[in-house]
């Protein structure tokens, strides 16, 4: 019964793995609800900032903020948002594949790329492919904090303001629902007037600026970009927990299927050994 003992060991090992994946599924489900609440709580602020920015872009057209100006630089910037941990299905693979395709297109056009990485997975990937990482932030935890995001993003924003970067793309995974998350690569800078006006109404607005229009618009558009980055990180965290919960549920179900198959094999092996022993006993009795 050496084979039976080996199968029992495999069953025990898979059962232990099943316990772990089940526990991780429950933890991810708990974190997922909190992440979704956090993401939804941030949406009204980002939408309101978008609306005000759109109104200001129409109210004061004689002043153009640097974020709305087009630079002629051949360098393209990427803000890549991924997770710090794995075991979340193809979440990171999908967004990194989209980034890779974008990088290949830029290389074909003879352009260079710089990147800001949020999350260990994205940072490790960008280092492996030899991309220039100008700043990064890892170990963000389960709750995104704006003070941890502003520093790395400011490096890219300053480079764009100085004209060293022509276009900046924001790459993250958008939360659709628990079963679906969508990789997104969208233009962050320069800000398009059309995207700013999506949240605005059809009529024109006018404001009284204190101390002056340039100071107000400068601060507002900076907060607007920071809100977009924060919302992207919040969406990515909600997507991470949803993907991990689904992946761990699938792993738990697969472990149950493997245990059932191993038990069937064990029973067959055990029955074959018993039948063999009975045959030997009967043959020995007949010989006597």
C-alpha cells in the first residue's frame, strides 16, 4: 500500500492548500467591499473637480495652463498602476500587456519613454524590460493615501511642465463589476478640452478670481490631475481585491475537484490491493 500512502499524502496536501485559498477568498471579499466603498466615495469629488475645470476652461480662454499645452518632445511618459501582491488572476498581466503594446508602437516611431510605477509588479516588470523608471511608490497598502501618490507623480508633472515630456498616459485597471475589470491606457496630459467639458453643462460660466485667474487655474488643474491619479489607484485596488476573490474561489473549487479525483484513485488502488490479497489467499488454500 505504498501507492495508497502516497495518495493519502497528496490528498492531505491539497486539503491544506484548499483551506488557505478559502481563507484568502474570504479576506479578499472583505477587503473588496471596503475598496469598492472607497472608490465610490472618491468619484463625486473627481467628477465635481472635472466639472469645475471644464467650466474654467470655457470661462477664461485667454489663459492656457501648461497642462493643456502640447509639447514637441519625443519622450512619452507613463504612469503605470499595478498591485503590490500577486494571486489576482490576469489583472497585472492584462494592463502590462497593454503598456508593452504601447511601448512597442512608440519604439517603432523612434520615441523614448519614461515611467512612474505604482506597485511592485509594475516596477519589477518595467525594470526587466529596461524601461526608464523616474520614480515609484510601492507598499501602498489597502488604503491609498494622496500624500504617497503626489511625490512620484510630481516628477512626471514637472517634466511635462518643463517640456521634457510630450504626452503622459495613465495606465490602470478600471473596476466594472466583481467579475469584470478592464485595463485602461488613457491620456493624462495634455488635458483635452473635450474631456474637461464632459462634466460641464451646456451654458458658459464666469467666475471672480482671487487673487488672479492664473493662480486659481494652476491650483485647480493640479488638483484635477491628482484626483485622476488617486481615482485610478482606488479603481485598481478595488479591481485587485475582486480579481483575487474570484481567483481564490476558482482555486478552492479546483482543489475540491482534485481531492475528489485523488480519493477515487485511492479507493480504486485500495480495492485492487484487497482483491489481490484475497486472490492470493484463495489460490494458497486451493493449493493446500
